[in-house]
């Protein structure tokens, strides 16, 4: 029998979304069947509190094109821990000619590991190769209330409508809530849901007393991140909200390291002695377990442990692939796995580093991050 999770096909009286009680992370969710507002609108109406919500990516892209104007200012929120998993090529191409504030959020997760001068140098080099032409950086943390006053100053100084954009789980809405708290607007100014798009896809409109508005846009789902391929019971275990504590392994050639059940790093160098070792520094969720094994044994270990002994894992392992990175120059590198963190190491010529993970999860080798 087919189960209909929509509540008598009723729409939220606030934003027009179809009410449903199946998924709290999707728009239209309602817990109490007697309410007329979805949870998102209920929190806006009663607490002036913004919550994250996701929409279909194609709908999001169409509507972003509809509202796009080269006079708009964009606050593009990036996760300092999950850079690769939070960047979005569509957004960067769309806003390439606009003035963009790249907001490096969750900076508290890495701030004790690297100076702001060094991290700024890294991001400047990274985004200097992007489509964006006119950008500047702001480092923030809504959790630690870090640099929120500076962000507020930037918002107040914009001379056009400003849009907060970014992928799901980058902390975009929490950041805006911190801005509102800083401005003491929770009780004095009402947040409204903008209906000017004439669809159920509504951006949250905020006016802070200037001639222009701020819009909180829906979070876009990045298909390149590991978080999209885990089960619901694993979802919360993949989000990192704590200061990263790196774990270092000394690996011999032909050894491998598992990061839970999400990815595996393989190290090979046929020109090294079997007793030689190389340091690999793993920056990942502090709760995740790592397991080192000989590369020849990795399949046996995985098959024996994935069902019962590995907590953080994919829903399916049918679509896995290996990405190989030959090292041609002796220097420091960081190897990013979207949604999982990164591994930093001093590579040498003839090294071959491989990552085994879901085929949709993006893996990228860059200059050293941390």
C-alpha cells in the first residue's frame, strides 16, 4: 500500500510549501497536525529564528537565474573544514561578475592549527583560480561568535540587495541568526518570508534598517560530498563541529588507512625500501576511527568489518572507485575528500597516492592547506 506523507495536501499558510511529516530537513515539515505553518515558518513567526532547508537543485538553479542581477552582492559561505564539499561551481559561475564576500565559516574548527595569514594566502590562491573576479574574504564562526561584528559592518555597507548563498550544512542560517542577535533584531524587527518569486520557493527576507534587504537563500545540495551517500542514521555523525585534532600515521609503502567506511587512502612507492616510512596527517571528524592495514589485505578487512564494526558508512558500496594521484614533485600536499576532510603529507617523486571512495565523491590534490 502506498503511504502518502503529505498532510491532506495542505499548504503552509506562511510560505505555501506542501505540508508533510516525513522529513524534518525538507521544507513543509510539520510535527503538530493542528498547525497551519510549517516548522520553518513557525520558528520565523514566533522566534524570529532562521532554519536551514533544502530544495531540488534544478529548482534552485532556475530561481537563482531568475533573481540574479549583477548589482547584487553575494555572501558566499564556505565551510573551513570541508572546503571541497562546500564549494559550488554553478554558484561561482553565476556570480562571477558580482561583488562577492567569501565567508569562511566554522573558522574555529581550524584556527588553532594555522595562522590567519597562512589560511588567507591559501584561500586567495585557491579562489584566484576560480570564476570569481571580484571577491574578498571574511572569517567567521557563528558557534563561537567570531568576527560577527565585522560581518555586520560589511552587510550594513552594501549598496544593493545582499544574498547569503551556499551549500547545505555550511552554517549559513546559523550565521545569519548570529548577525540578527548582534543587531538585537530578534524582538525589534520582524523577519519576513519573501514571496516575490511567485512560487513555493521562498527566500527569507530581512531588513536591518537600511535601504536594502538581505535574503537567506535555500541551501544547495552538493552532489560531490560524501554526506549525500550515507544513511539517515549516519548523517549527524559526518558533520564536524569541533576543533580538528589531526591524527598522524607513519606508513610504509603498500599500506592503507581507512577513514571509517567512507574512504581509504593507499600509499605506494616502488622505489622506497619496505622499512622506510612516510608521515600522513589526517584531518577528519574527531569521532571517526582510522584503521591501518597492508594494502594487500584491505578488501579482507573491509568485508569482515563493514557490517558490524564500522559505524560511519555509505548506504551502498556498489558504486565505488579509486582515484590515483602520481606525485611528480617533492613538496607538501593536501588531499581533500569532499565531506570527509583532508590528508596532508610531504610527497616525493614516484609516490602514488590513491583514494577509494564512492564514485560521486570528489577528491582533489592541492597545495598544502594545513
